[in-house]
C-alpha cells in the first residue's frame, strides 16, 4: 500500500447491481437491452432444469451473478421462471426459497437427498 488514502467515488456506478441507491434513482425505467437479454435467457430455461446466476451472466456474455440477481429483482415477475435461477451451491433463489423449492419440485427438478438444494450435475442447463 502506498499510504495514500483512496479517492472516494462521488457517485455510484450506473449499473443495476450497484445497490439500492442506484435502483431507486432508476425509478420506473424500462429494462436495458442487456437486462432484456437476461430476462430472455431465464425465460428459455426448460422445466426440470436450472442455471446459476453466474451461468446466466456467462450465457449473455456480460455482467456477473450479482447483475443477474439485480435484473431479476427489478424486472422479474411471476410469468418468468425465476425459480430456475439458483445459487452456485444449488440453493434456491434467496428472495423466496420456500416458494422456489415448491416450484422446482412442481417442475420435477432433481434435488439433493435433503431436498433443500438442486442436484446441479443432473439439473444444470447449458442453454442449448
């Protein structure tokens, strides 16, 4: 370390994953082209299959798992199979894990023996 204090960022970055302040500032803005790509990728996941947040980011070629989570939080709705996007550990969507597991079971998604996580080797979808 050089001993100099780091420069403070004057304004938050203009990304959906930048935090609550940015999302509030965006107000009722329409989804960006990149957000639409994320939503389209999620809509394509077939029943019984899942993708992780990071898988979706890689699939659309931009952002990170956090960006994907922010897009789903901001623009996702019940018409979108949000429950098919899970954590890399196999855990369901953290916003509503009980409902996500209920929907995953209804989709016949392979779960671990404990029933509280997705069996990723069997359920992961590669987008093809």
